[in-house]
């Protein structure tokens, strides 16, 4: 129970980390005597962040204090199934008469299922793998960045495998630098998915090359850099993108930075107030994974060097809807530079 129970005075960032480590998308909020106060879902956290809440704020004002629960000895399995189905809850706390938490029921316990919800349509993933990978030299002087090994697989295979677990079947790889090596590699491995290469003739930035291929896609695409891994629920990302009717959704990660000095704080008049010793600052970092409506690709100029940051700027200027989907930093791996690669490769040994 401890892994999914949280006190209301803990912070949003602490809650995100607990959700990430527990494997559940919902936490049970309790007081210090283990009395039920409510529940907190990953959706509650996202909505709070979108409303401007800081990651250092407590969850006391964002959790659901009116959540459904079950009282021991006063419910049947049939009733629990009905609540989970009709209310679309992730879990139901089970309590004693005095609201002391003793257990919980989730979909796996009630329906005997432990399967990931899968994408039921043909939404593709486009992996941008045409760059030279200059920050990973000398490795990339021999092989393309997408073939950097993590354990017994390449980074791009692990990206594809993660998406395949959620039912993705259609993959596109944008290539340029050492493209023949990348193609030859995939020709030599077994695949249970459809793979199409998008060939670029010259460097056009991170998204410039997509202008020539936009007619290949229907409505929505996932777009990923080739040097990042996201271990999160892609179905929830897509649901978020669709529910908010975003033109583009940027998957962002929390990131904490501890300043190794005492920070002097001043009031509005410039007068000293206090020294904050070695504070930790929290930020939301672009991971390199996006969800785009295909119409957005019409805003990419043809035959022009164009980065994703350029596209986002155009969308912002045109007042298109840009969404942010936050995940915990433990769910994001970046191997685009040697220090990050050396650190993260240990996880796959």
C-alpha cells in the first residue's frame, strides 16, 4: 500500500515521482493516521501544471477529495466492476468504517487484466534519424546516431519496441547521414511492423524534410528524435492531445537542478529578505517527442532548413493550440551526448 499512498502536504514533483515508480497512474491521498482523504491521478497533476501550479506546490489543493471508495464488507465484486466501468476510475480505495485505508481495487484485481491499452488505429510514428550526431563523435563518424547501442539493441530499435507495446504498427524513419548503413541494418533484422524510410537529399533541420512527405499521413502523427526513450503511456498522450484539441502536443519532462550556492532573495524594493541555501529549481524540459495534427505540416516551408523550434514559433504566432504533456524525468532517457549516454547505458546492462 505504501507505494501508492501519499500525504497531502507532499509536492507535485514528489507525487509525479511516486506515480512513476509505483507503476500506477493514481495515488491514494491519506493523512498521517492513514485516513482516506481522496485520490490523485496523473491527469490531476497535468491539469494543475497547465493551470500554472508550480512543481514545488503541495498536492493539497489539486487532489480529488470527493473520490469514490469502497467500505470493507459492504460491497460486492459486481459493484466494484460497475464503478470502475461507469466512472472510468483507475482504482478504488478500500477502507474500514472509520475511513482507514486497508486495500485498493484496480482493473487488474477486478477484471484479471494486466494489459496495456493499445492504439487501435494506424497512427504512425516518425523517427527523425537524418542528423550527423556531432555530439556523439567519434561513434557517429562510423555509424549513424540511431544505431548507438543500449544493451543488446540499438536506440532506434528500443524506441520502436516501446511503441509496439502499445499497438503501433506503422513506422517511418527520416534518413540522410549514413542512411545506407541504417537501411542495411533494418534489412537484416526481423520485423513485425511496417517500416518506411523517408529519404532526405540535403540537411533541412529537424522537421524541414517532412514538407515533402506530408501527403503520406492522414490525421495525427507521433514524431520522435532518434536519441531519446520515453517509457510512458502513449495512449494517454494521444487521448490528452485529442481531448484538448491541440494542434501540437509537446511531451516535456520535469528536471531538477540544485544550485550549489546560497541564493540571496530580495523584495520588490530591492531589499534583502533572506539567503536560500542551495535551492532546488524545477523546470519542464522538451524531451524530443511530439504529437502533431497533419495539417501542421502545411506550415513547414518546402526546401528550407527548418527546425521544430521554428515550427512551434510559427504555431505560436498563428495562435494555434500548443499543448504540454508532462512526465517525470525518470521516464525519459536522452543519449544524445556522451555524458548522458555513459550514464544511461548502465540501465540496459
